C-alpha cells in the first residue's frame, strides 16, 4: 500500500511539472549528445525555449527545442552587430519552410503541422 501511494504521489508530481510552462534555458547549460540537447541533472531530452546571450544586452540565439531537437521558431544573430543572420522554422530537427539565411531567402520542404 505504501509503495503504491508513493508511486501515485511521484507520478502526480512529475505530471504537474510537465504541465507548467518551461522557463527559457541558456543553450550552453544543456548537455549535447549527438543532435540531442539534454537536461544536465536528468540527461533527459529538453523541451522548451533556449537562448544564447552574446553579452548582457545582446541575444545571439533564440529558438525552441522539443524532445531535445530543434523544433519551432529559430533566430540566430551576428556575434558583433546583433543583426539577424538566420531565421526560420524547424520540425523534429529538420529545417522547413522559408528561411532567411545571411540575407538570402532559402526554401526547404514545407513544415509539417505539430
């Protein structure tokens, strides 16, 4: 009985953590294993927004990961000028749709929904 109760309580706690919005995480704080980004404490794939700060006032990267892979909007900024270098969408780690890459528009296969 005690083991069942502990299991149910643990399951409820983990479920509640999964329901709240994920705080953005600095990309270099994640562990990279191949093409996956993992939470350092658990080594589980990270889901949520990520960023890189070039200095205290300049964002270098703003993107989203799902299950440890690039998924969703992606924006990369120049290290020195802060100007947009690359912007587009990822789905399950693959570039898709229209991208801006160093001033040029590049087309990838359409993004699947989801």
